[in-house]
C-alpha cells in the first residue's frame, strides 16, 4: 500500500467513525414515538455490574407510544425502574412486578424544538470532527512530502481526495440531520 493510500484510508476511517457516532447520538434522541434505542445508554446496577437494559430484558413496542420491558430475572424489576427514573429519559415507568411499561407522551412543540436544537449540535460536532480528520490527513500528506520524498503532485492529489471525502461526509451529516429533524417535528 502506498503512502497516499495509507493517508486516505486513515482519513476515511476517522470520518466513517464520526458518521457512526452521529447515528448513535441521533438514535438516542427521543422522537414522538417509542423506540427501544433510547434505552441503550441506560445502565442498571445488576449485582454490582452496570448492565444495559437490553442485556437483561426483552424490550417490545406494542404501540407507537409504549415500550414494554420484560426482565428475564423478575427480581431486577425494581433496579430497572430505578435506573430509568435516574436517567434523563423523562418517562415514568409503570410496573406490575413482572413487566415495566414506559408510556411515551406526545412531545410538545417546545420540546420538539429543543430536541431539534440538540440534533443540530450533534451534527455540528460531527462536522468539526470530519474537518479535523481532513486537517490531520492534509498534515500527514505534507509531512510525507517533506520527510519521505513524496512527490508534490501525489501530495496534492491526496489533499484533493481528502477534500472530496470531506465534502461527501459533510453532505451525509446534513442528510442525516434533515431526516432526524423531520422525524422529531412530525406530529
């Protein structure tokens, strides 16, 4: 693999990780509908070990505004309830001792705007991370040109390829943001 290919692969990997991270952040933002992904970041103290809810219970979505959590170990119901209450999810769990129901109320217009603003912040952080990957790639190309006798035309070609890659990733971030905002603002 040539020096230029290594630089381009490293930049692409960094940008792809940024997109994956943004998708994870967007998945954790609540929309008007119930989505089991919002539980992914909630950890339950299960016999002294922080454990994600989806590893200790089955999570179902029987209705658009309801999640049902069925713990495999019925003694962990109270611990799961406590973890949900302590989280920033903003939903109060209802339990009958064996299953937990999470009713998701419809979002107010003000809350929708707050969530859309939060998504725009995530998107801007992702754009900055992509630009940082571009800067690192360009610096690596310039360094290779100076220290490792990489021809100037190859260094310039690498920088153009990195810029094209950056533009594609920024466009993908904008598309993801547009879809998420539409999802949030949908009544």
